[in-house]
C-alpha cells in the first residue's frame, strides 16, 4: 500500500482529532527502517535531555553567576565613587586610582564634561549588558553608559560625577561567566561519542535481522542465500532464525515427499499403460478398439502432465537465462506453425532465475497462445527489482469470472478456449506454480489485441 492509499483510507474513516492528525503526520514522515528508528529512539531522548539541561544551566547557573559577578564589580565601582566623593582632592584621586588598579583590577580615569556617548545597540543575546545595567541602576543611581560589545576583554563604563565623567575599565571575566561554554562543549562532545558508539552497536544488532530477512526473501523466491544462513545476534533473533530454518526444512521436506510421490505414481502408471498399449497392439486393429486406444492416449497425456507438474517442483539452482535465445526459439516454433510472434526486450536480456523452470513457464504460456491465437506479442521489461513479461494475443480469450479458476489444478475450461488440450488441467497451474516459486505471480487480463493478456511478474 502506497502513502497516498494510506492517506485516502485514513480520510475515509471520517474526521479525526488533533492528536490523531499529529500521529498520522509523524507516521508518514518518520523513517520506516529499524536501524533509523533505533537511532531516533537513542538520539531524541538525548537531545531532549541536553536541551532541558542546557536551558536549566543557562537560566539558573550561568545567569546566577553572571548576576553575582556583575554585582561584585558594581559594588567595587560604587566604593570607588564613594571614596572620590569623600576625598575630592587631586592627590587623593591619584591614590584612589592606584588602589583601584592594584586591589580591584579597575582602570579609573576622569574626563571633563558630562556628555555621554549615545547608547550603543544591545546585542540580541547578551545577559551581561542587561544584568550589569540593572546593577548600576540599582547600586549607583547616576547617569551612566556602558560598552560590552566586541571581542575586547575589557568592559567600559562611564558614570557622570558632578562636572566630570568617570571612565572605568573592568575585566570582562570578572563581570561575566565567560567559561560556561566549556560545559556545553563537553556535553555535546560526550553526546556525539555516545551516538557513535550506539550506531556501531545497533549496526551489529540489526545485521542479523537483515540477514534473516534476506534469507526469508530468498527462500520465497526459491533461492538460497549466497553465503548460507546461520542464526546469530541476540537470543530473540537467534530463536527467530532457528525457527525459520526449521520451517524451511519442513517445507522442503514436504515438497520433496509430494514430488517423489507424484513422480513415483506417474512412473508406475506409465509402466501399466505401456502394457496396455502392447496388448492392444497384439490384439490387432478394429473399430471396436478405437475407443480403447483413445483412452490410452488420454491417459498418456494425463501422465505426461503429471510428470511435468512434478518436474516443476524439483529444486533448481539460480542461474543466467538469456531471454533473446529463449524468444528466438519461440519465434521459430511460431513460424513453423504458420503463426506470428513479435517480441522485444526493454533493459538487460540476461536475467537471474532458475533457467529450466522459467523457460518452461514462458514456453507454456507461449504455446497456449499459439494453440488458440494467430498473433502473439511478447514484451519483457527488466528493472533493478522486477522482471515483467507480458503476453498479448488475439485469441478468443477467457471470461473474467473464470480467470482465477483456470489456475487451479485439474480445472478444465470448456468454453471459448481450453488452455490445456491434453485434458489434465495442469497447464496454467504449472505456470503459476513456477512463477510463485520465484517469488512472483502470473495474472490474466484483457489484451489490446482483443484476446488474452498473461503477465509474469517476478522479483530479481
């Protein structure tokens, strides 16, 4: 089912709540692979946790430390201003400047005039600018101007004192918690290391699951995994792998038993049928024996159909089949019978299938078309994932309500077109069985030529 089919089906269910809509939206956009989902299960909680921790750290620790540092620097500046108010002399000013530089790490100077520079634009994110301004307003309560912008290690503060302006340069590190980025760097670095370790671990855990999926897919196509399959990984994956191996062995054993039984019964009946033929030949010719000879011929055709069906169950290794060679043989057969066959191949002409079985599948469908139609068109399309072979003829076709029944073993179609002239009803049953043993299928449709279209679709 495609994404659009799923959306249409969800819409047909009626109006949904906001939670249901959000759930659908996430379901359609989240990755579908187990590895990607496992990574999300690890990364998303880690990101959420780090976001919360970073927010709490920035909101509580970083801001609190900056507030305390800015308050301490502002108190030092306030103390310097109070000393200047008490000792306004020039000699006292020089001594106060020396004490501020040696004890408080403040560079203090006095400039004439009370005009302050225009306020500078505040950065988008700077807690120092806001916190230091608030502290100066709260403790000093005088006109001021500050400059915290730039990469300078100093913060400039100007405060109006009477007819002069006091210019103070303070270290940024003493008013601002500037080393907090180390915490963020360590947090992000640790998260990246943990994510890398998780990815390596998850790849090792998911690889056995992928191997199990490949083995099951190969078995569905009638193939064996290239390097074999052995259960490995976690205990649960090993149990699933062991259960798959046991299931595969049971299915193969049942197929072998059914094939051996059918082949054995057909062979024994063939021996008895040979005796019948010999006795009829020794009896001589006569009109009274014609019906017996016809019965023997019918039994011969039925036994050949049984053996053909049993042959389709025999295990065959996957190999290369050249469709050009196969279609050329069919072209010669059609020309010999005075019928028309046209074919073309889109993509590579060599396919990886079970050569004998797939050739029997194509030959059966082509022979049926040759028997009941005058013209047949074959188109083979090979893509990286699928091989699609289409047969279009101009014969009488098959009624739509009988197209599923003709694939049943021993079903005989008496109207318009009998796809099994031998009378066994195994022709299309063998064809579909071979297609499904490759992991594909055979379906019947209406042809643009007015007859029947048979479509083979098998994965590659």
